[in-house]
């Protein structure tokens, strides 16, 4: 992949009226632009094209290049080599690592500075896409179809059946003086329409009584009780973003843990892992590619570290990589994720916590993986792993020093299926990694030896 392209000349032409030390333009809320303008509607805030271009300028600055993060998520293709940068409204971004601590709004862009979209954080650390607005009209979103069978809110799919069930409950409480249905207030719809909102879920079950805790997903109904839309509440700010209509639930086939039979597919899957094996640890090419991109955009004075010697014939770079779930300190039990036989790589590790190093050329091309100790370097073996996994798999699995019995896997699968609608939980969640013969996308759920994982 190419390095981030220097777009300063292009930005200078576009932003010639904005001095380098300029502050962010005056705040513009969606209400102030009367449901329009050129930019991204992210609920409470509307990010104009001018603000977005200033963010790109910050990201491509000398300091910003070391803070840019690769995009990883289900909203955009993983083959596009995308990056993210936080969008803030109340002040200029101070270019330090602290910019990511409260990054509710993020800009998604390519290595050439082309803006792809904006995203906003909702519950469970999930993100949804902000709505693009051009010439004072919302631009049609992907999957915004007339004949849909549900809505996507981030990576969560809400089928029409759930919406109809929630609507039937909601209309019984209209005019009963409960907290919900509540009148919708905001810029998404005409204030004269009289729309009402009703929470769809309360944890893992439907929201039923009009009072009490609720999830972030809401149906929008008119005074006659007809469903008009689905919206989701953003994190921190009490605002809403529209979800996207879709024809299909793209959730993967799953295993009924009680019957141990396939639901959605009876195909035996082959998991293909191409990568490097370091004793009992395995680093897939997919994970190493993520690590490579991270090393390239997050390089600093410490890492990647210049190296000359075995296994390199000339100067090369070393970047720390760590197995996900390995504890940072004593007394913590590492966990692995169901569906993935080996530990998944955490590419944002610190050198002091891991003996593993990704070896890169000076052009940031992957060379190999090594195990580095104080006095020795061991080169890991290049391997292609092929594991057949049936939906009726009866095997036990060894992950490093831990062995997971089949009944433990079935128990975890059952818990994962039960929590599939639990919008207060972080798992099961979207998975990007090894390619399966069974069509994805896939979801993962954590495993802990002899313990249930609390999500």
C-alpha cells in the first residue's frame, strides 16, 4: 500500500480562504441548515465540507500523520485501505494521542485524502454512518430500498418482524401518559407530522411497558400507528441518526447449541490461515497486514525499530505484535474468540508486553515474524493452515496451553445466540479475518476457560 499522499497542495487550493491557524468555522447544527447543506448529518452536529477538509488537512500534517488510525469495521470495504480521523466541533484538535479518547464523530478517508464518509458512535462502541446531504437534500444511502425486510443500524440488523411487534406494543400506550411513545423532536422530520418514537428493545427483550430503561434503537410511527422509520441514539449527545433500509439480514449462519445442527447452512467450512507460526502462536496474513498498515501510519521515535542482522540481509524494521487476550499483568486469564482457532492479533501492542516482532522492509513490506528475546532471535515458520470445521463439529480445540472441550464451545454458542439481540452487550460482534467457504459476514464470541464470559 502507498504511503499517505501529500495533499497539502490540493487542500491549499480548496481552503485558500482559511489560514493555517484558523479556528473551526462557526458551529452549524442540522436544525440551523433546515435539513440541508453540503456535508454530513451526524445527529447533533452537521459537519460541512469545509470542516471535513480542515480535518483532512490536520490528518495529513506532519504531526497528524503519526496519529491517523486505519479504519476497521463493517460499514466500508476492508480492501479500500481507509483511515479515520476524529471530528470535533468545539475547538481545534490538539494533535496528541488524546484526540482518540472521546472520538464520537470520525471522518473516513483514503490514503489520497478522498473523503469516503463520516461515522458516529452509538451504544456498544458500534458506529453508524452519518447521512450525506447535498444541495439541501439527503443523499440516498446504500440499501435504502422500497422492498426491504429490515434496517441496518451500524452492524445490527433489525428485521421487519421486530419492528411490527414493537409497533403493536407501542400503539397500545398512545395517550396513556407513559414515558413512551414520546413525541419526536429534532430535525429529521417535519415538526407538524406528529411523529412518535418507541424503543425497540430493552436489553435482550422487546421494550414493552412504556417506562424504564431502554436501548438505543427506536421505531418512528405516525399518529395512526404506521411505521415511518428507524433511528438510533448517538453516544453522549441526545440526538438521533437514521438507520438504513436493507433487503437482507447479512448475519452469518449459526449453530443451535442445544441441537448441534446447522441453522442457515449445512456446508462444511474450511478455515484457511496463511501466515506465520511461532511455536504455539499463529499470526495470519490478514492480521499482519493490519499490523503493517498500523506501523506505517503510527511510526514514532521508538517503533518501528531499525534492525540490522538476522534474519535480515540488510537493514529492516521491527514492529511489536501481540496475541490478543494475553494478560498485561499477573492474575488475568487470557481469552480467545469462538470461531477462530488461534489467538487473534492485537496490532496496537507495546513492545514490553510481547516477544513477537513483525519484520518489515524499509518500504514497509512484510518479510517475516520473529520471536525476540534478550539474547536470541528465532524466525517463525511460514505456514498455510487448513482446518475443516463442520456445523456439527464434535472436536475439542487446543489454543496454546488451553484446551476447550466441545461442550464448552456449545455452551458459548448458545450464549452467543441468546445475546444476539442484546444491544447492551459488546458480543457477539462483527468479525473480519480469515476467509471461510460458508458465505459471510461472520460474528465472534469470547471464550474463557472454565468461566462464562460476561458481556
